[in-house]
């Protein structure tokens, strides 16, 4: 496995992102003794129950810079990892190095084996949900509650939206996979130039984008997908989940519109919760409505403590 590492100077002077980096080594999972360096943010009081903030595609922990201050001020510990292939984390150079199962294993090694998170509130958006909900299902005793936002846990048994299928095709066919422009489009084109550049920072050139490129094709879209059986097993855990689950989807995301209903219908812990629609936000709702989301998460943890 060839492993690339983004130079540190790419992360200098990013707007509103004065956070100390933290790193851990996790097994590469390629049958060798190789390891991958994974980056994560760890802010707030170390002894507080953690809020796990997981990003998706093609963003990184920078996405949570507007949520972390409010949560920390309210007394929470915030842990926000960069998925392998994103942010400050190492980037295997070949698209074939990335599988759904490996992403789950890499994050499990970081969050359970190294950080030993317990009593956690999980917040996941986009691929942060696809990976994070698998982690919750694998170790439900480590989590006290779940917040899902613009995400899902597909098994390939349901038809994906046309918007998602178009995005999947684009990711594999376009010559210019501009991560900053993609996030900006997913925010309705509202981002300032320095913010757009911050979403480009982890990728000095196209050789660093293998993980970002392959991600959309790893979403299970057919029943025999390699990840379909594992996701079905995860749903069995979620269908028995009686601890609190809250949905906080945005009001203007064509990719995941209506995706909250499956959680309301299938997860017992979703019953009676104050599910909310985040107004004035598109796909990357943390970018557009981060302080509001922080309030939602804090209020939820307080009410269900």
C-alpha cells in the first residue's frame, strides 16, 4: 500500500480553525504490518462524555469548526476524526485500497482501541453516518444517544435517489474532482473563497484524491453489494435500539431528502423525540448552520441525560 501524507503547511492559516491536531496510528489492514496515521480533533473537558462528530464526502473535520465552540462552551468534549483519505489523515494512493469495511475498521481502531470512547453521543452526516452507524451497531454499549443528519445506512435493497445516482456517476467520470467546489455546491454556492480553499487543502493534487474519488461508489446500491450484509446486520441492532435517536436533516438537501423517515419508522429510540428540520441549509448543514446544530445536540443531550 502506497501511503501519501498531506504536508502540514497546507493547513496553515485556515479560517476559524485554530485547533491543535492529534494523531494516532491504526493498522492499515492490507495484510502487512503497515500503519496509517489518523488525525482527530479533541476539544473540551477531557472528563466529559464525548460527542463524536463524523464528517463525510469530500469534507473533513474542518466542517465542524462552527459546531465545536458551542458544544465546548456548554461543557461537552468534542472528538472529530478525519476519515482515512481525508483532512490531515494519511491517504492510501490507490482507489482499491479503500473499502467500506476498511473505513469501519480504521475508525474502530481509533475510536475504540485508542481513544476508548464511552458514554458517547454520536453525530454523523453523509459518510459519517454510514461509517458511524456501523460503529454504533458494533459497540452499542459505548453510545448513549444518536443524532443523524443528512445521512442513512443503505443496504442496496432500496432505490437510491436520482440526485445521488447522478453524483455517483459524476465522481467516477469527471476529469476535475474539485473538492472545494463540490462542498461549495453542497452549500448552495454560498461559501467564501478561503473556505472553499480550505476544503481543497488536504489534496495538493489528484494523486491524493483516491479516497475521495472512490467513496460514492462504495455506497451500497444493490442487494449483493459487498457491504450490504454488514449493513443489514447493523440495522438489526438499530431496530432494537431503545436509547434516544434524533434526526436533524436540513430543509434543502436533494441527496438525502426524506431520509429521516426510515429512522423514525425503524428505530424504537426515535419515538417521541423532538426531530427537527434545520432551516436554511443544504447538504453540508454543519457548514451553513453549525451553531444551530450545536444547540440541537446540546439540548438533546440535556433532555435525555
